[in-house]
C-alpha cells in the first residue's frame, strides 16, 4: 500500500525543506472500494494539522503537499471505512494504531560547511595522546603525574572514597602538533579535541577558566601554533565546548577557594553569582549536573553568561579567532534551543564555515528532553551530531550478523535526518564515553558491570583481541563508506582496548602499535579521500540479509559496491558487484584473501 523508503511511494526521500513539494503515492488491492486520507500531525499536538483525501490517479492514489514551516511532523493514513494504518519497521504500512511515519521539515537555507563534508575525523583525549616532554609552568601541585606512560589510568578511589580523576600522563598540545604529519598520513582531515581549558581533572569537563589553556597542556601560543600547523597539513580543529556547567573548583564558582576570596559560591556579590542555578541562594544550595556537586549548573538564560559565551569577545568567537574551526557542544540536550541557536550565530559571525556538532545519544531529529521536542536539525541550530545510533546499529550487525535489521536502522536514520547534514554526521565506533570498539566487539560483554569487573577483564586474550580486531576493521570499513565523517578515536587504529571510563582513556601505545591494523585503516582512509563517490556520493542499499550487508555509493565521477560479512562463511556478492576489486578484508585479517569478510569494488 505504501512504503516511505521507496521512491515509488514517496518523493523526495526522507526529510524535506520548507517550501519543497513532496508526493505521496498509495495503492490498494484491485477491487478494493476504499479510499485513503492523509493525517498529518505536528509533534506534540494531539489533533491533525491536516486531514485530506488522496486523489485517484490511474491505479493509485496520490497527494502533493508542500510543508511551509520547519518542524517535526508525523503522518499516517485512514481508509474510508475508518481503518487506521501505521508504519511497520520496514517503512511499509500496517493495520491498526502504532508508530506513525516521521516527516522532518527543515529550513531551506540549511547549509553545512562544505569543507567538512565527508572528512575523516580523529578524536584525541589530550592528556593521553603524546607528551612532548616540554617543561610546563604554573601546574597546580595537587596533580599526580604517572611515572610510566604505559601505566593504566587510576580506576580506584582515593583513600577517602572519592574519584578525583587527578592522575595525569602529561599529553600536551605541543605533542599533538608534533604528531600532525602522522595524522595527515593516516588521512585525517578533522581533529576533535576533548576539553583543553584549565580544569582540575584529567578529563577537563569541569572547566576552571574558559579563557586559559590548561597549564599541563601548554599555553595559548601552543594552541595557536597547533591550529596553524594543522591547517598547513589540511587538518581542521574542533574544540569541546562545556557550556552547561563549570567545575566547583573554578575561577567562576570557587567553592574550594583555589582562586582567592571571590567566586559565586563564596561571594553573594560576585559578578558570576547570576551565572549559576540556585535552589536556595541564601543557604548556598545549588543545582548541579546529574547531582555531581563538583559540577554546578550554569544558568543558560542569564544575560551576563550569554554575553560571556556568545558576545563579540565571548568564548565561542575568541577561540575561533585564535584558529579553531568549530565546536562540539557537550551535553547539548541540557541547553535550551535558543542558546544553541545563539552559539551557532556567534560561531558563524566569527567564521562563516565553522562547524557545530552536538553530543546527542539518540536520534537527534526527534529527540525529546525535559518534555520538549528539540529543534536540533532545523537549519539554525546544530550542523551535526555524534552518531551514536549508527554506532549501535553497526556493532549489533557485526556481533549478530542481521543485515536486514542494520539496513532498516540505517535507512530510518537517513529518512529522519535532513540531507544537508548527512555528510557531516560524526560516525564513531568508540569515544571517551563508551568502551573501545575492539573490546566491545571481542571482549566479554560489559553489561553495566562495575569498575572492579572491568579492571579484571580489561586485558583481552589473544583470541578475543583478534576477533575484536577483525570486526573493528569491518566496522571501520562501514563508517568509511557510509555518508558522514568517519571518526577514529585515538589509539583504536593502533590496537588500544578498554572498557568504560577510565579504561577507554589509556595512553596511545607509541612504539607498540598494531602496525598492520593501522596500515589497513590508512588504506581505507586513502581510498575514501581519493574518491568523492565514497565520501559524499549518493547511497543505495543492495542485498541486506542474514550474515551480509551491501550498499552502493555513486556520483558523477564513479560508482562503488561495498559488501560486508561479519560471519565465518563465504561472502556472497550481489549480482551488481561486478567490477574491479579495490579493497578486501580477508577472514583472518587485513588484505589476506583467505576468504573474504568485506570487499569494495569499483563498478565504473
């Protein structure tokens, strides 16, 4: 009757721009006397915005409709006898009440910075990447430095039972700068850095001073030099913006007194007092992020804070002015939509091609937070989000081999997301907030087990490592050949393993890299970077079934077929995959043709 994923029933595919006409086509069995009507709802509204019949046209019913206002909409169908139809998991119509079809309508002016489209990203946790060995000044005395780069990060509490995250390895900005040629050789075009501003923990998500580089990382001059050298290598820099909360141990809040007598906690007349959310100001009781008292929550509606953040000389513009190319917004679902728009406006005012990425763990097109549908991808907010739903779909496919389920999840995401943002989605397999991919794919499932269990199982057996390594290569090939920006979490390409924080934040294994794995990923990136078809071409699903998934990328310059089999059987190739083999991953590892696990073929 109808399938939103197929062009014969709905055009254009997926989201539409406001003012863009779309066509729905509906069929009924021959002789069925009923007629269909469209029910269109705006998200959060109980009554239809539109209830209109489809018109018979030959052996089908059609409706042309032009949505005028950006927003999130849902639609379904009602037959003339009162029968309701809803969306089945495969995009087709099913009887009865259930999930409706989603229609994302975005502003026709939605544009993304094209210089980022399809680029390979690389995420660095600065303390753990590379220590240049340069002497640092102004480093607080309460930081505990590891003596051995190869030690495991501290995973046990201090003697008083507190986890302070105050153990450091000394990775710095100069060290990242020193390694830029290696990153460029790997194929990296975008570098995303976890927080680099002064903060009194190794993760630095408890900002102490937004206008100062953490002294253990270096100086403002080191940051400027990093940006300059990165740009010379063709690499853009994305900074982590932690604008929902600061540290309690900060210049602005100063609960611990490190910064003298002032600060919002210690001085009711402090200029920073209004920056924070107070439950009981007289008693100094404040709101904090998820109950962590070390992370007092910022008042995102305070005009003074907004000016400090988004003003002409505010944080957003200041660091772009010094060389950064964009921001990743931490816990963006805690921000009001208005503030997200202000951040984007400030960034674009300073640098018209700045990129804004949001930390969203769910489908960002229909995300609901604090009882509100969020307007993330309407054209005036985020350019992109961290694509955790795609990560989960890839991991599920690699572990279970259900190609049909993978195809449905992938196409549901693409159906929901505006086409302009497809090419800048941050497609990751690992990050600082989830287990490393090799461990997730080869190790014993963590299943929310505690740190003691993780510590005991953090070292994989040889068999576990090579199983995880093989599947990680397949997953990387998938991100390298799907729309978006494939993101490598530092050290994954070198064979790092680890469960959740802090085990996923180990040091880069310099001199102990899995060179075969790294070379395999370098070749994938080179193939992608050398062919616009693979980085920004149109996507078409092919055969997706038990044990296999295949898709086509094409543009005016060429056409490729990609086939992936995470199982142990032979790789069945669809009839369409007749062409030159340009990349293969064998059953036992990279480029070994002892039974194929994945293949990329150039069709033209």
